[in-house]
């Protein structure tokens, strides 16, 4: 079955960095786009970044452009989110996401807290 397992979250001070990882299994990872979403307390879940199957094309929401970088390793079946210059408003649970045909799959989420 499809599994997405995130790791790398934690508590970081403003201006700091974190690298999230999402290990995928149960499907042909290299054939599908992958995304990172986040959900802050009291807010709707939003897409943060997306990377195409080959890794040659990426997209970001405006608030993270220039600070976050999504990447993937199709040999390790893993997608990453490098987060630099973190701000308090980046605090959220971050989720890995993939859509396979009409089915959607989410990881369990990893908490990122940006606070001094």
C-alpha cells in the first residue's frame, strides 16, 4: 500500500533552517509529482511546494519563494523540503502529498514550530 512518512520537523528559532524528508513507498515514485502542504492552527491546509516527476520543474506559494526549496531523489524514493530563513508564520504541521490517478495520499505530518 502507499505510504508517505515525513521526518525532520522540530523547534527552530526565527531565521533558522530545517530540512524535511518524505520517504515514499508502494507506488512508482519516479512517475508522479509530489507536493508539500502545511496546516497552521485555525487555518486551512495549503500547498507549499510541488515538484514534477523528473524534478526539473517546481512551484512554490509566494510566501516561501526564495526561502524554501523542494527536491527529490528518485533512487531513494524521497522528497525533501529545505526551509531557510524560517519565520514564525511558517509554524504548521507539514504534510507530504501525492495524487495517484483519482486517489489522494497524505503522510502523517511533521510539526514545524518557529519561535524564539
